[in-house]
């Protein structure tokens, strides 16, 4: 399961005092939310952004996380960029494949001193997906050499 970092702007207008900002963080944490945030005094007066660490994020649930922030800070909140923490696991590879809306077989091997991950896609998916973009995303997620091939089996 991939872990997402959901950035949320919690104080676009700069209306929160440092104490109100810290109180919003406390309320989020009390609700069981994993939050990464700088102390108020280290942030600009406006556009304060926090990061929620969400395991197995379904992007359809993103509004729920933004609403939770708005309720906790008692100010409008806006979704920012969503990125993913990469641990170089097969789950990370499958998460990248899912983002490209394809499924594939992932095989990890050690060849000499080098780790190589081979990803096999169906021939139809391989024709549909820009291979260079997929290759770059997989290498970034896995931090190793990646080889992509097509499944030549019928069906």
C-alpha cells in the first residue's frame, strides 16, 4: 500500500494567529491524523500549508481530508499537491502502475551488485501507455534499474 503526502493550505488569507494554527494541528492529531507541519513562527503569515500522511489514499477521498482540515483549523482549506513516499517496494511499483491505469507483473532480481526490477505489461497496455514516462516514474519510485516488457502470451 502506497503512502501519500497530501498537502493542504489551511490559512490562505492569513487569518489564524500562531496559537490558533497550533490549536488546529492539535485537533487534527487528536482525530488520529498523521500531520507534518512547521511551527507557526517558521511559516509565512498567509498560505500556511501542512502535510497529511495518508496510507492507501484513494483520491476520491481527498475532499474528506480537506474538510477535516477546515474543521480542525476552523478556516477554509484547499487541497494542494499530492505526492507519494517511496520505499522502493513492489507495492510502490504496483502503485505507479495503478496511477497509469495498468496492471503488470513485477519481478525483482539481484544481478551482481545491481538490483533490477522487470515489469511486464500486457501488449495492449504497453501500446497505450507512454513507456518513457512509465519507466521514469518506476525508476523514481524504486530507485533501481527498471526494465519494461510486454506479455506476448495470447489473450
